């Protein structure tokens, strides 16, 4: 799994068991940080033309093959039923019937000499869906005891049950914005949110961020880097604030947007995962404006929940069972999405 925050490649070795319900055990997990080359390439991938993307796609698929093989080798993993790969989102424009996850070419199966299930988003977009978020089927099958499941990664996304069906959608950008401004200070992230805590809220910027039209849309809805590039960065930059105040204002924005969603239910349990959990200042700001119970799980689930669920998506695809919910993405129907590449 590679997310928009560009933390690196999340790889897990996991066992799934289906008895009365799905159970899982994560046996080995690791995040492999990107080299400067891949970090910069993936960050700029939305600006590449079709021919450039084809080359990057081939190179990235080969890179994934090398990294996964190395993970298998160094951990002496012998029995593998499936390798399930999300790849990395290069383009996501569902309104234009377009989504592209690089790293999902058929050569991956040949490089790994294993059956590969991948490319989970394309079919949903073809069926009129957003192609995202896809994690909620895992929330339904593995984490149903929580009222809300929120992931704080490049974007914040949420899933919950509504009238006996699972709904989910993106809430707002998170690390994709915070990390971009922290980079200007030669840092990769704002450790525990300390820098943000030292800044000041610009109320005018905060108001304009909260007034962005996306927040008034009904679900299903999803966000991509293109939207951030077009609407968020230009707005923030027009205020010419110091970095700490940008961070402080945007943390307030994130907290407000998240609280608006989870406050729709009272006395709710809210499972929060993803790298944003380590921004303690952000978590505290969310807690200040909700009475619901915020639950931070084990480090294993915080960091690898998305990788875990994409593994489950692959298993469901191989079993020809539903792994994408129309109630979440807006597609014409529930379906079993993804491509299977046999060796």
C-alpha cells in the first residue's frame, strides 16, 4: 500500500480466516521509506503526460517487485496464497471517468512468481462510482463494533453505518497539506503537532477553507491531489502566512471538518488510524469539539489498517465476492473489483 502522504510503502504479511466472521492476524509489518527519487517522482506524478506516466508505471511496478521480493526473502516467508497490491494513485478524476494506480502491471506477477490481485479502483469508476474510498468494506467486515472509522493519512476519510448500509467518503485533506508546508522547514512532518501548536489561527483563511464547495456536497465524494493543487494550496498561499500559522489554521480546519461528521451521532465510538494519529495536537483539537469517544488502537492497526484491508479486498476478489460497496462509491451496483494476474 502506498498512500498520498508519501510516507513510504506499507507491506504486511497477514493471515485471514473466515469462520462465523472474518478474523485476521498481522504476522510481519514494515514501512519502507521512499528514496528521494521516488518521493519526488510520486509527488509530481499528477503533472506528467500520458507517455511519461507509462514509463513511470513500468519503473514503479519493477520497483514494487524488487521491494516485495526483498521483504519475502529477508523474512523467510515460504507459503503465500496471494499478493494484493494497491499501487500508488497517480491520477484520480472520477468525474472524468479517470483513475490510475501505477504499479499494477501484469509483469508484477512475473517478477514475484506469485498470483497478484491489484488495480482495485478502475472497475468502480467504469461503473459510475468514485473509485474511492475502498476501505469501508473492511471496516464493515473487520471493525464493525465502532460507530465511525476514520483514517488520517494524506486525506481524512470516514466510514459508518447508515440505515443498515455502509457509507463512506473523504472529509478533507490532512497530511498532504501539513507535510507540504513543513517541508519548507526541511522537515518531513510536524512531530506531534508541536509547530502547529505554536502558530496562530488566521480566522479569515479558516473561514474560506471551511467554505470550499466540496464540504457542502453530499456523499459519495472523494478527493485527490489535483483538487488540493487547484483549490487549497493557492488559497493558503494567497495569505502569505508564516509556516506555523499555516499549520495552526489548517489543523483547526481539519478538526472542524472531522467534528462536524462525528457529531452527527451522540455517544459514538470513533476509531482513528493513520499517520495523522501521531499529530497529538490535532487529536487534542478534535477532542475539544466532540463529546464522542476517540479510540486510538495499537500501533499495528494505526499504521497498517489500509494495507490490511487491501489484503482483504484481494482475498474477496479471488473468492469472487463483493469487495466494493455501491453505497460507498456511488457505483451502479456492488461488485467484485480488481485484476487477477496468475503466474
